[in-house]
C-alpha cells in the first residue's frame, strides 16, 4: 500500500474534505456576527464548545492539506522517497 498512485488518490479525495471544513468554519463564524461585527454566543459553554470544535476543524483541515501536498510530492518525485520505479 506504499504505492505513489495510491497516495495520490487518497490526496485527491482529501481535497474536498479540507475545503469543506474551511467553508463550514467560515459560515459558522459569519453567522455569529452582530451588527457591529462582533461574535455573539448564548452562554459560556456554547462559546467553549464552538471554539474547541472549530479549532479542531481548522487543525484537521491543515493536516489534510499537509497530507495532500505530501501525496502529490510523493507521486511527482518517487525517487526521493525510495519508491521502486
């Protein structure tokens, strides 16, 4: 399963996941804004849960981007990673 084509396919399937997570976080942040542009929450628990959830989504999205770039580089330059041609 260490085939460069396999890594490329996984990378290509993760692109929509990374984009979707970023869009989801931006929409949630935009919906919370009031007239003056500040975010509003109903309670402290909602604030904490929302902040932690969105932070995990952003970190997951960044991990997907790193994995995507690694898969693409591994496909383009297999000799660098010791893959058999």
